C-alpha cells in the first residue's frame, strides 16, 4: 500500500504540475505521461519482481542510473508545487511575458533536477567522512577513559557493492584505531546466501587490520528482518566472533577491573515478522544501578522510557535525511531525530548518517553525506565535536 501511495503521489504531482500544463497540447503528452508512470513505478516494479530491497540484485551502473532518474522525479515532484504557485502568482499579476516563458523555464527545471539527482547519487556512493565526538560522563569508569569507539551502521551491501569498496570502508574503520567496534544494523540487503561473502570479507578485513580490545558488538536493523533470513544473519554474525545483542547486554571489563555495560535492542520491524519487539527494560536487566551503560538501537527514540539507563546511545537508520525535503519526512518518522549528536535528558544520543547507503534511494547532498562515527570516552562531564 505504501508503495502504491508513494508511486501514485509522485506521478500525480509531476503530471498535474508539469506534464499537463506543459505538454497537454503536444504530441509528446502521451509519451511523457508513460515515461512518468514508468519512473514513478520503479520501486513498485522491483517489489512485484520479488526484490523487496528495491533493486539490490541489479549491478551498480543499473542501480545508479535508475536511482538518478527516479531521484530527478522526486526532486521535480518536490519543486512542482512551489513552481505552480509561482506561475499562479504571475497569472494573477497579469505578468504575461513571464508566463509565456513557462515552457522553457520548466525544461530548465527538469534539466537542473536531473543534474542534481546524478550529483546526489555520486555523493551517495562516496566514501564516509570521519566524524569525531568526545563524550564525557561521570558514568564512564576510569578504566575506560580515552576508549575509542567506532560505529558501523547502514552498510547496505548489495550486488553492486564491489570488493574494492568493501576494503576501503574497512580501512576507514581500521584507521581510527578502535578499542570497540559497534554495529547498529542494516549491514546487508539480501539473504545469507546472497551477501555473506561480502560481509565476511568486511569483517575479515577488520580482524586483519585491527584488534579492538573490547571486541565487536552488534544489534539488528530492519533490513536484517526484511531479508527473510533474520535467524541466519544473527547466527552468521555470531560465527564471525561478533557479540549480538537482542534485548540483552554484555559486560566489558577494563584492565583495572572497571566495568562498563553495552545493551542493545531489536528493531521494531521484528513485530511484522513474528520476532521480539524492542524491550529496553529487558535489554538492561541485571545491570547494577550505579554502572555506566551504552545503548545500541538501530533507530532513534525519545530517551524517556527507552534509553533511561544509558549515558550514551548509538543509532542510525535515518541516513542523515539524504536530501533537503526528504529530510523533513525522515525527521517526522524518527521522533525529530535526523543526524548528529543530541544531548537530551542528560544523555548523549548519536544518530549516524550511515557508513554506506541504501540502494533503494542512494541520493545524498551535503551535509547529509555518509559518516564514520568515532567516539572517545572521557570519565568526566565533557561533550565535544570536531
């Protein structure tokens, strides 16, 4: 239903505000209408062809081309309403000379939208930039002072993800010299049979390049459920030596004996597939009240009633909003969170833009670009970003 609404909405906006006024008296009207239908129905086509991850089994060039054209339609749809309002004002003001330029100006708008979409796809597949945070809290034991944490999230490996890109992404993590690597979901788009070789290569690269003293910890994202092989992916991650948290926690112990806990929850997509929904109380069960807690969740939630026990929360899912206009929808769908570090209710909540990009909509425009989140813990009340 969502796909039908989205595809129909995109087509309707572009047809009503651009195609109809521009081509209704032209022989090109029918071909343009059909072209808009094809572009608007791209995701519906993928879905009906048993590709619920929107083209994840197509090669990179095909994904980039179809995504750029679809992205151009999205941009045109976003701009079509103010565009129509602007020319409505010209009509009311009887500015006929400008109104006569509507056809040419609309073509310019379409060309600019296409150019912007191709640029956004290029940025979408660019390598992540390092984002460094220093998070201090009295809940950080002295044994964990200066601990470096790297967050890996929303890799979205698909058929078009090359070995070179996988290796380059791993090098970014290794270069940060992490003491702890945290995975916060949506690592793959596909089944274990389709994507395990790619994810294994990435994890093997990490193991060869660094030895985080507190290991690697993961929680699931919604795409692990969408894969249809959730249990297989959780088993795969554990086989790779990664601690998987499903409404549970793990104790980390420093060399001096100090303890720090990492708790993690499932994703709310679990309910659609008969899985266990996020349970924050269960995730922190058994942790002493005076202990420091880091919480992992694929998507952000308001801290009250969810992240109450944590002084620091790692999340992803939003892809940083991707492009202007779409970021407003992302913000609405994620309780007001989009990107960066938030300091709410006495705790720090990080929303990563994602280490990778989803092949279903691989468009980004600065400042919504991919990031490699690096956090340095301090056993004091400090909060810094650079």
